[in-house]
């Protein structure tokens, strides 16, 4: 039973502050993913929870204990590292059992826990090998096994999949998700990969420059991004952003067409306000190749500069008001570069951000 | 009739063969041969008298030889272990230093820059019973009122030699072990911390296995060094008093050049070389075992 709480946590290296007083509450058994570009402070935050980095301010508590000054060994946590961090001179079995050996548990208990972990992660065949004789995926599994034998209150994962190839990464992602279902426990997971974040998380924490930009379920952050950063960071391809101005009941895109002000923003903007219109490629489709749009939509012409056929759909790169805009074409037909097409924009799925604060106007 | 023409590879290798023969092979064969003769430097004709294994038998039966042999092994064991422990401690401390570490590392190497002969003279002075620093200091502090015969008493002289050896060579261990500590990856140490290790346990179970290969390299190098120890002892005690600090090579050196019994000295030299080979093989075995522990072998 362990919730994790961060209150105004600050990390400074000398005079440089890298984490600026973040607040976060992680519920018991919750799978929380910290995501953000490199250098955003996500790994530092995780290492502060682990106790591998001292905190410069604020409080961290695990369960109902404030752990600010506790060394890692007293925090009842497990951590899986990016480079696996296996002990090279020990066999898989010894690696798995090491923490229990250190804790001087009876041998029978150690054997049982190790065999159980080996079972869960299908490591039984490799028990007497050393890490040097294992593949990347197997090493990653050993690292996870080492974490689960201790039945810690909190699991910490530091970009555990970033050293694996794409196929293995997808496979291990599923295994981690299964693992969470099997060994109910709180997980804090750090990644820079938004797909990992979306697929694994109960809640996603998006960080940038030592600040938390938004916390929410995967669908919340995808559908209602709090600002332009989250809008472009979550989702692939990134959300299209076009600057414009409110004019009457319309959004006038700078140097481009005017579109009707989406209903959901009526009354939330003022005439003349500078805004950024955001929409995903999935909501901009050429006529005749679109999903039927139920609510309001806008139509305009756009030149397609480049197309990327993906099979069931084609990604179109056009330019609108001098900016590159991505759109999707369903039931694709070949599109010639430079072709002019009529596009439909689903206004109910559009976002408006304040041009100055970059925050959502929703 | 064509003249004999040696193959090209032979001609090309000939300079190397000649040099190796002149510098290594001939002296080796000659010294090995002379160990089977009563060769005396003062009577060159004795080089042609074959006496079989007489010199070897004599050495094997000689109390002086075996006590020097035993003392060398003792010095090797005591000095290497102390140097290793001290060097390890030093390396761990220096590894913790964040500011001025480069300067410290350089200072640490100073003793290695001194000629062993000078180290010998220095410690001969330090341990001198009348004017030496140690006795002076002890007497000034009132710890003793008599002159301790550091270099005259057999056991104290051995102790003094060990101190001089350690002063000059602990740095070898410290530097090599420090290199090992630099090579220890951070991740497994952190994993151990999270796994519940105290600082001592992470050192014992993670850091030390990583550093072991470096310790064995240092031990192998230094065991050869100490097995041929000569200069410091020659200067400090000359193997005395009354052979009580006699080591293999001071004995061999004296037999060969002072007593001029080169044949006998060579025989003892060949026996001693086996000692060195055995130690080297032992430490390299250990080194390979430690490396394969870490999955580095092959």
C-alpha cells in the first residue's frame, strides 16, 4: 500500500535549478508515466524518488513516511535502469536473489521468490548464465525480475526500453503492462517516448524544463491538451498549430482562410484576441476521403506537397498560410505532389490556445 | 652452378634474428651453460670445465640460499599485501575527491619518480640510529630515551626495508586501482543501493569484483618487482647485518661480483627465476578468473 507524494520538490545543481517545485500525487497501485523531451527533469525526478539524488527542497513521501533523508535501501523501492545495471559477475539467479541475500532472508524463501520471478518473466532457461551471455531483451527481463523479487511498495522504471530495438520494445511494453496486472503495485515510469506513455499509463505526467505541464489520463492529455507543448508532444503526427486572430464569429488564420469559431470556444474568447488554432491530422481530411463529420466543419483548399502512403491511410503534407500542415486521407488514392485538394476540417475536434500564454482556451 | 640464395623471408628476418641472438639468446645460453661450470670471473679458463649440476646441488643444500629465498618470499607477501591494502584505501579516498584530484594523482606518483637507489639512501638516513629522523623524532617526543637500532637489529631492519618498499611502490597499486575505480560503471552501484546494500556491501559485492582484475595486474607487476628486489636493500643494509636481511638478488649479486663465483651465481639466478615465473603465472591465473567473472574474458 503505497502512494507517492511530491510536494514542491526542487532540485538544484549548484546555482542551476533543474526541477522547479513540482507537485504530484500518485495513488496506490497506479501506473504513472513521466514523459517529456530530454533534459526536462523527468529522470532527475525519478532518481529523487529513488533517493539516488538528494532533493534541494520540498518533501517526498512514500506511503505515509516522508523519505527526504532516507537512503535508497530504506525506501522499499525497486528500480529498473536504462542500461539494465545487472551485476556482471553474478549469474541470473544470483542477480535475482541478490537483494534478498543482502537482507539475509532464509535460503528457501530466496529460492521461492527467485523461481517465482523467473516464472513470471520466463527466465527459467537462463538462470545459470551471466548477463554477458544474454540478449538485450533477456537482460531487460532479468532487470525487471530483480525488481519484483523484493515485492517493493513502488517500482521505478528509468527509460527501460530505450536500448531495445523497435520490435522488442513493443513486446516488452506489453510485458510490463502484464507485469503491472500481475504484481499489483505502484509504478513510476520515465520515458521520452509518447507512445510508451500513452499505452502504459493510468495517468501521464508531461514535463518540460523542470515543470509539470499537464497531468491526466492518456485520453485526457490527447483530447484536451493544456497547452501547445502538450498538444505537439502527445500524439503522432504532432498537432498542427496555426496562429490567427478572433474576428467576429470566426478565426482568421494569419495569411490563410477564415474558419468558423468552434462552438466549444464560444464566449471564451474576445474579438481581436490573438490565438493559435490547433487540430490533428486525423481531423483534416480531403473531401471524399474523410470520415463523415457530424458537427460543424470548415472547408478550404490546400496544395499537397508530399504524401506518405501508410496502407490504410495516407499522410498528406500540405502548406496553409505558409506553414506546413499534416492531413490524413482515408481510402487513399495516389496523390501527385503539388495537387490542389479540397479539405474538410472537423471543428468539433479543434483546439484554441492563447497566442501569448500558449495555454488552452477551453 | 648457381650460388645458394637464401629465401627472401629469411633475409628479411635476418637483422631481427641477429639482434635477438646477440642480445637475448647468446647471453641466455651462455649464462645457463656457465651455471654448469665452476666459472670464476678472476679465472676465465674455469668456464671450460664442466661440473654438471654441482652448482645447483650446492645451492639446493645451501642454508644461505634458502633463507634468502624464504626471506624474499616473505618480503613479497608482506610488502605486496600491505601495499595492496594501502593502495586500495588511497585509491578509494582519492576517488572521492572532487576538487584537485588531478593534482593529487600527480603527487601520488612522486615516489615512483625516485630512483630506488636514492630511496634506499633516504631511508638509510631516516632509520639511522644516531642521526636518523625516526630516532630523533621518537626521542624528542619522549617516547624512548635510547637509540633504536633500526637497521642493525634483524627484524627491525626487515621492517625498515618493508617501509621503504611501501613508500616507493604503494603508488603503483593506488594508480592502477584508481584506474579500476574509474572504470566501474555507475548503474550497478546504484542498483545495489536500491537493492538494499549498505555502502560497505556495495563495495564488497559490486565495486571490489570490478576492481579485482586491476589489483591482480598490480600484484603481477609488483611481484616481479619485489622478487628481483636489490637496490633498496643493497643500499640500506647490504643484506646485513650478518645476512639477516639477505634477499635472493643481494646474495646472487654478491656471489657473482664480489666473490666472483659467476657459475654458482647463475645457478641460483635460474632457480630464482622459477620463483618469479610461479608468482606471475599464479597472479595471471587469478586475473583471468576475475576477468571471466565479469564476463570480460575471451
